């Protein structure tokens, strides 16, 4: 069934000069949707043309509306030769198809050319009239809302969480169809951009259909990725979590909440979506990867569990079952999750009980088992039939099955914080998936009873409940040291917890957290085909093992006991593999205090050597003490009781084995520095270990006033100011020396990351005290000897004066002060025109929005405020987080998912590679902002740069870059303004008498 | 091992004002890094030289990218590429158009042409201002000149509207445009002691009182051309020195007022005729372009230097000029009071401004 798409071309500005003779341009516009094209008149001799066209109307199927972008091409008319293209604008119609999102797209959008970048702007108006379609067999899924945010969006309430949705589509990559002919860059780039727009649209539509089938109305945590497989094609795939969401309509009711209200307060709110921005939704718990890694003594065995690697040809040995057998097999049988049976059965009916969410409605996440991950190495071959992308589907299916079984092994029926990624080099592709095994409440499950309250099987305090082990302590899947929870003392908890989710807001945390990164570089021989795949598969387990060792060491060194937001990225190049693990370390009050790190030498006879070791030991101890101070970790001392550890000697359990030749009598004779019996033992038996310890200790310390994390919030900081700065930084490093050892490479890679962080701190020094949140590192090996690191994060200032405890109070105070001030002002005005029937004709534009009960009215008036208030450009905030501090998101306008290619054949003239990329990234930001503003929004949340592929050929003076970004366009209002409106009605009636005094 | 690419892009463009100044001053990146280190930048945030270099490079690149916009400041506010808060935009523009008065003094009165541009090397080595910086300033002069040249209406306002500059800066630019347009002689050795600010003040006076725009609000063209009619009428002032009666009467009126009030009374009394002739002659010659361009040199040679060698104090001079011009009002036979006031008002303030060592 059809819809009617209408577009109007209003004007252009800042156009480039296309006619050298007159220094002017004769511009006209082509508007294309599907196969229909309209043209405006030529507006002669102007760089600021006013077309003011009629409404161009396209009558199309809603299926097409979802798939196709609206293409606007600006051209320069030329009487004698072909018209020259100035540039293009692609407009995603999708936000207009959903009644709750945007209603019109209107504003100045940059005109983009893949060779010249932004070349002026065009003012357009786009609307859609959609007719209801009740056809059950329809192919479209208009109206399903998409969110990149990995929690329940702020102004919604989750009625039901249906579960995992995934889809992938494949196509030939236009870039590789030029092979026999001479490639024309612009045509090729535009073909690719258009194709990816189409594929994204199709993918979204297909996922939408699945959601409708499941009975949902929204996808949360929507993650879409591209695999540029080169000659074998182009894959666009997406995963997400299907939900049924309900808009919380009564927002003024909760608006009276003070801006800095504590999380616990919010927890009692019925709609968690209503939480104040400073506090993200409750998120899930953490569990130890450690568990798996250290579980078995022979490394080879234990790795296979996280990284069962398989290459297509060789992978007939099912890694899923076998590889992880070491531990998985052991406990798969006697699972005794009696209490959760019901939920479990609900979940087990699903193919994949996966959730891309990283933060959850209160009461949803019960327990966390630990990180589960799986990798597989595949050889790419040409996709013969794009309509049946079976191979790719099968690959992912295999991996997901493995993840599922890992979760089961941990006694969990679900995987949360789930994500998938790939790394491609030539014809080798590593597929990775990871998540956190967890047990969920049936409260939001379709199959569970609806009276959710009764389903709270375990009455646990929210602050520690998620830490309690989900597995059976007698059939523990790996050797772990369990203790009674340090909070409630009723349930058992592991000693370390690793997770991929955000720190739940209700979690009890001691002190502050910090970013912890493990970095690793491994050389690899150049190889082809299967041999190459095998070599990579063989390397992977070692890589992961060492990454975990590093993470664990660094965690201990900071005196912390849990990791959140763990993301391990493995990147493959021709001659090396890169591994980067990032996470946010915290001290969970419920978990036992971590022991120190203890070093043992292998040749204790040598005195100087012992000296050396004891020096190092001292350094380590000092660092731990210093870090504890820095992160304010001073947990109350408690008597420890160790229970149910299946392995007698604690030391042995936690030891990191450097060599396979350890013998039991090596157990430490040294005094354990921290008096804990379970100090972490590092055995130094080779230079590697020495290097590692050095690296450990030489990690750059964060400058005063800075904190960093890769999760949504930083525990211990709540009093955010409204100052935020989102940024992207990219570095490419060339390894000139081809004969580097692993150590050398490690050092270079680690320094690269550290230096990048240092630069970030320096750049943002004016924002101190501040926290870099959601620090998201992406590494790549664009070509041999090149390492690329890209970071996107947001720096947020906070108020240092207010300590944690009184932070809330004083926050309230200032707010109240602000309110009264505003009230007074308001009252004054009111007095001035006593008979005013519309008290809301107040100074602030936003106030009007709120007065209007109709959402449409709201957005319109906002828009009118915005775009007609002179020529200055509306400010659009961007953040990778799901919230904006000090503000409330009142409306989601739709998903932003944009893909751009930029190419140059005059690299030097554009300022070299840095100048080229700098401009391009700035252009991408500009285009995102412009599209958000055109939708009527003033911010993008959950923004991420998912792809940044940079290629250069300095000899030819050429470079090319592909960038893919996504996020949610929203309208937010400052909380102070919100306060104003909610108070106004009262003040109008009751407080008029006070105003005399007030002045 | 080398960093091949290094960029940082903020949603709100990150701008460091100190680095901006270094960039404007025409420093190279490595120079700027050194200066920043000397200024103690390393103490901040535990930075090292590498960090500083990366930051400086990045900032310089950002400014370079902004430069295109800064050349037409009205675009800064509605461009989409850089998200810059309004007060920072103002700062960027203002600083970009700020110039060294030493440099401006050198260029003042010269034709803003390619020829002059070639001389920038000399100016650079003479003033110690980096060549790059000289070029920017020169290009700004030229650019402003070109834009306002074709505009109607008041000069200062035009500059402000098109370049969004502060009032003070816009006035300085008006002076530069005015000098470039009128091509006053400013380069002579005798004029070397005058600063840019001296000339800028005089230009302000001339623009305010002598130009077409000063009397008539409906303008056809650049309103910095002096009013022809007025210059022509100045010839009539000659009567003040040519008519002996009038000269004597004028002299006695002035002397009556100044007796005992100035130290150089006797010298003044003795040379009154010369004094008056110098000022009136300058007035009467202004119709000729050549003489007009020599206005300042004439003022210095014919009036200021003699007074200086007679050791007149500025106070004496002020009093003299005050009474010299006001006494004319009581000369009944003199019919050109309006012209006289318009002329003397400007000349008086210019002389006083220029009367220093």
C-alpha cells in the first residue's frame, strides 16, 4: 500500500563557483526517489539560488519508502556541454514513517560531493503522507521504531522485551566492478554510497518485519555493521533487541524531580525511562572472564572456550562442542537453576536468548555469570547468489550457537550486552561475538506470567544481587574462589567479575572507576588462503589469553575487582594481529577485596636477581596503594570466609602461568605484601614476564582532575555540569622497521594508545574536572606496517565542589534557587499583564513546547523557533552516551545512520592525510548535525563511528576514506527549563503575592 | 616509526586562544611548540613535547581550515562545518582582522596593490613581524578595501556590517581604507615620527567632517571622497591673510585673549602673520590633488616643526589654536564662518594629535 512522499526545494546558499567566467553558478536541482525524477528550474547566475519549487510528489509503496533514500542532486546548468554535478544530499525517509518520530524534515542540509566534500547547503522540505496498511502479508514494517541506544530509551517504558533480532543482506561491491574498465572515482563512490543506503534501508525493513512478527514495536540496541569483503562482496548486517515500548506521556509529573536525584530514588519510579539523565538505567552485572581463562591449567584448552576458532575449510571439527569441552562439558549436565526454571523455559524457546542491551529496567537482570565470547576464522569466497546469503548466515549461526552453549555452561539462560564484529584482511575474516551470560527475570518476557511482581523469586538487595553466582557452586564451571557476598552475606559471589554490560546504577560501588586497557601485538608470517587462516586460528587463543592476563593484572594493580563494558577487539593484518581489550574497572562492594600482586622469581639463588624482584615487588605494592588512594577505594574491612573453592590452594588457583613447567613446590615463599592469602602470583621466568611487568608499571597515570571510563557512567561521579564535548581522534602509525619482535611491537602499540590518551587529556584540559566517558577505541591494520587507532568519546565536566554525599543535596539546593529565580521573573511578567490568558507566552521558546499537549505541536513550535530565528545555525549536541547531563530527552526523532565516502586526488593540496581526514570528519559531523536539526532535533545520543576505513597512496597523491556513523536524533530540554514549566501553573495562581517581596 | 596521521575533531570545535595568536603571528609549528614550552605548557596536564607538537599541529590545521571562512566573516555564523559558540566566533574574527600598528604604519597611504605586496619582505625585516603575518594583514587591508570600495553609505558601519568587527577595529580599518583611497603622503622622513594611531585619528577627523558622507546621508559611492565643493570653498579663506585689516583685527583679537596666558606670547605675536598664513595656505591648496596628498607633510613642515623649534608647549598650542579659530567669529567682514569652523575644527585636532616628538 502506498504512501505519498512530498519534497520541496526552497533555496541554496554558499554554492561553489561553477562558471569561472562569471564567478557564478546556474544551479538547478534533481529530486529522485526510486525511478522517478523531478527537476527544478535553473536559477541563473547566483551562488544563493532561490528555487522555491512546487511540491514534488512521489506515490510509492511503503516498502520503497523504507528502502530508498530521497536523492537530491544539485547541478550546474551548462548550455553547451553536460551539466556538472555540484553535489548530493541523501535523505533517509525512515524517521517520517513512524508517527512518534519526526513529522517533517526541513532545514539547511550540506550538499556533499565525494571528491570535493561539502559544497554549500540546500534548504528542503520533506513530508510523507502514509496510508494505513492492514495487509497481513505486507513486506514493509513502517512504524517500528529503531534505537541505537542500548537501554530502554528515556521517554519510553518497556512493556515487553521480546529478544534477539538479526538480519544480513549481501551485494556485489560496486567498487570492484571497475576492474576491467577505468574507474571513475565519483561514479564509483556514489554507487557505493547509494547501495549502502539501500541495503541499510532494506535491512531495517526486514528486521522491522521480524519485530512485528514477534509482536514488538521497537528495536533497541540496534547495531548495524558493514563488512567490506572486497571482491567477494559487501555485507550489511544488523542485530538488535525487539521490544514493546510504551511512551511515557505524563512527563511533567516526574519533572519535578531534582536534576541530581540519586539513582535509588529513580529506581522507585514506575517508569525507568523517566530517570534523570545523570543516571543511566540500571544495568547488568559483571562476571569473570577470568573464570574461563584461568580455569584450566593447560592454556590451549582453556582458550578454546572463548575463541573457538574455525576456518571454513578446516572447521568441521565442531569447536562449539569440543573446544570448550574443558569446562563447558563439565557442568553442562547438572544445572540446578531451579528457581529460574520458568524464565528459563521461556528463554529456551528462543533460538538465541541474546540481548543487545547493556542497561536494563530495574528488576530485569538478576544474576551475571561472566563474559562469553566466540571467534571464528573464515575464508571469504565470492557470494554467488546475493539473494540467498546462506554462507554468511551459517557462519554467524555457528558462532551464536557457541555463545549460547557457553552461557549455558555458566548456568545462565541468557546473554546480555551482546555484540558481533568482524575483522577482514584480504580473504581472511575473523568473526567475533561476545556478551555476558546472565539470568533475567521473566518480568518482561513474553511467555512469563504478566503479574511480574510475583515473579521476584529471590528477594535480593539490588545493590549486590547481580553479583551472586548463577551457577551451582558444587558444579562450578571453572575453579573459582567463592565467598559470601560482602553486602548481604547470604549468597555467594566470585572474587572477580568481568562483563560486557554497563555498571548497573543500583550497584554498590566503592570509590571511583577507571579505564583499563590491555594491548597486544603479535607478528605472524605472511601466508595465503587456508594456511593463513590456520595460522591465525592458532594465534588467537594465545592472544586472548594474554589480553586477559594483562587485564587481570591491571585490574589488581588498581585494587579493583570487576570490569564492565569489556570489549575485546582483534584485528588482523598481513603480518600481524592486534588485540585491544578495553573495560572500566570498578570495586564492587559485594565482591571480596582483591589480593595484591606477588612476583616470584625462577632462580631464587641469584642475589641480585632477588634484589631486582623485591624492588619490583615494592614498586607494585606502592602503585597499588597509590591507586587505591586515587580511586578512593577503601572498603570496610571484613572477615573473609572462603567457601566451596574446589581447589585447595588458593595461590595455585589464581596464578598466571607463564610456562607450562611450573611445579607445585614453587609456591611463594615471599611474604604476601597485602596480607591476603590469595595474592595474585606473577611468576617471572623469562624476559617476557619482566617486560610485561615493566609495561604494567609504566602505564601512564591520568593527570589530576581527569577520570576515564568506557561505560555510560563513571561510578562515584554524579554531579555533571552541562558542558559536554564529543570528539573523534584518529591516528595512524607507520612501523618502518620491518623486523620487530613481539615485545617491540607491543611497546609501540601500547605507547600509541597511551600517547593518544595523553593528547586527549591535554586537549580537553580546559574542561577539568572532567571525565572521558564511553572511550571507544577501534584498531585496524589498514595495510602492512600501518596501525590505525580511532577513538570516539565524550568529555563531561562535573562539579568537584560537591562531594558524593552532599552532591545530591546541594544539587537540589541550587536547582531550587534557580527555580525561585525563574519564578520570580515569571511572576513579574505575569503581573505586568495580569489579564494574560496565556501565561505561557514566556520568554523561553521551550516552555511553549511543553504547554502544548500535542506532541506534533510541540515539535513544530520548536522547529519554528529554530529555523526562523535568523541565519545562525542551531546548536546540535552529540554524545556517545544515551543521555545528556542536566537535560531530559523528551522525544526520539528516529535513527541516524549515515555512510559517506570521500576521496581526493590532490592529497598534498588538502593538507596531507591529516588535513584530508580532519576535513572529512568535520564534514561528517556537520552532516549529522544538519540532518538532526532538519528533523527538529537538538542532539544525537548513542552516537558512534562504526567504521572509519582510510586508504592512502601518497605516491599518487591520492587518498580515500569511508565513514559510517549512527545515533539517535532527539529533542532534549534543559532540566531547569522543565522545572520552570512544571512550577509555573502553581506560581501563576498562588505566588503572585510574593513577587513584590521577591523584587 | 612515525605518526603518519593524527587528527582530533570535536563536535564543538576546540580552539586554544594562545595557539591561535601564535598562528596569527605567523609562527611555524615547531616555533610555536618551542614558545609554548617556554611559556610552561608542559606543566599542564603532564604533557610532553610530543603531545604539545600534536596539539599545535592540530590547532594550526583547524585555523587553516577556518581561514577560508574568516575571509568572509558573515559566513562564519551560518556555515555548518564548524560548530563554534558565538562568542568564540567573534573572538576568531576580531583577532584575525587585528593588525600590528607598526605594520599598518608602513603600508599606510600606499596603494594596496601587488607592487606593495612585493615590498612586504622589506617591511617584514624592518618591523620584525613574520612575513606570513604581514601577508595576512596586507591581504586583510586589501580585502576590506575591495569590499567597501563598492558599497554605499557610511564607511565604518559598512566595515562593521560586512566584517563583524568591533567598533574600534572597524574605525582603524576605515582609516586604512581612507588613506589607501586618498593616497596621502605618509612615508617622508619628516613624518616618520607619527604613529599609525596619529594618522588613524586624523583620518577619523577627516572622514567625520570633510567627506561627502559627513554632510549628506544619501550616498552614491564610497563616502570617503572629500567633498569637492567644500575644498573649493576653502579658497575663500585666503581673505584672512590677504586682507590686511582683517589680518590685523584677527591678530589683535587673538593677542588680547592670550596675553599672559601663554609662555611664547611674544614669539606668537611676532609671527602671527606667518602662523595664520601657513594654516590658510594649506586650506587654499587642498583642491589640487598633489597638494591634498601632501596635507600631512605640509602641516608638519609649515606649522608643526616651526612651533617645535620655538619650543611651544602643547598647552600653548592648544590655547593658541582655540582662540585663533574662535576669534574669527567676531570678524564682521568675514563671511565664511561655516567653512572656517569645518576646516579649523579638523585641522586643530589633527595638529594637536601630531604635535609630539
